[in-house]
C-alpha cells in the first residue's frame, strides 16, 4: 500500500477545520497549511494530530505549491477547509493505491451544500477544481493569486474518481459577501493588461449571472441558486470595477485649511 499525505489550506477556519481534518484521519499524515490564523484554527488542528506549517499568503498557487513541499509521502490528497472527504472517496482512493495506479493524478467531483440544501445546478454539481489526488512530483500549480491553474508533470492522462467529496463553501451569507470581496480583489492582477470600463464590469457581471442562473440551471436550486448567481455577478463586476478604479487612480478633491474669518 502506498502512503498518502493529506494537506488542508486554512486561514481563520476554526469553525470548519475540525470536520475537514476528521474526514482524512485515514491518511498517513495530515498537513495544515496555515497563513497566520488569529482564531483557534492552529490549536484545533494540532489537537487532532495534524502537523501545522505556517506559510505566508502570496496567492493560492504559491500557497499550494509550498504546502505540497511540506508533504512527506508518495501521494497527495488536497482538501480545503470547507471540504469533507466521504467514506466512498476514502475507499476509492485506498482501492486505487492498493495496486499500481494507472494514473498519476485524479480529479475528484464535489457535491456542494448551501442554504440548507444540496445544490443540483448552478454548475456546482458535480464540479471540479484542480486534481485533488496526485502522485508527489506529478503536478505543479500555477502562480495565479486565485482560481489557480495547474501543470501536469507526467505523460499519463488525467484520471477521475467516481465518488464525490462534500463542499460546504459558506457558513452564512456574510461569508458569501466576504469571500466575494476578497476573491474579486485577488483577481484584479489577472486583468492588468486589459482595458476595462464600468460597462465592461457590468456586462461581464450580467453574463456571469445569466450563465450560472440560466445556462447552468441555477434556477433549479431556488433561492440558493439565485444567491450563487448573484454572488458570481458581484464577484465578476467588482473584479473589473476594481481594475478600472486602479487604472483611473482617482484622488480625493483638495480642500484648503479653514480658519476663522
């Protein structure tokens, strides 16, 4: 049987980190890549037996590459703090690794839970991010600050697991807004060489809403689907609007000191 390192990214995730770690206690080691949490994230992680490493946040691509460097075993299983490995995924992974795997990297489907329901549309089921199971040395993440890509360092084709992990991306609507604001700011550098306007921001935002609510059938998910589409509108709109603001470099109007006449 080949050995597995599970790594989890975390920043102020005291309410989620225990469930994430508990879902990968079957791994040979658990590495929590923390970026200076100020809540109880580190304390909780260490109590559950995880090895916590501090990595300053310089974008998600850089963070993931440095987290992988901290992993000591043959295979890497990547989990975010809002994700949960399921028994079915655990069993499928262990079955794959019990023999000589045919692939060096595998995509893992995700099933999302939001606003009290499992999401069926909105492009959220099944959805995938970068390969979450891969042989160490077979993959490298891009240096994008957010929505980071990846490069396969193997000639073998990408595999795909059949079973899905869970993702619980938002505890509440406040977190939706907070994440939208953070991710829209992180996405601004991707627009550095593009000419944008407020009309650009509006049209891209509207298209993002329509894509998720209509074409990806977010309407099937009731108000949760509407919130997902609206969040995509806001994230896209503000990403372009922040880039436009950056390019304009507005300054406040000057005012003279006022004294008694």
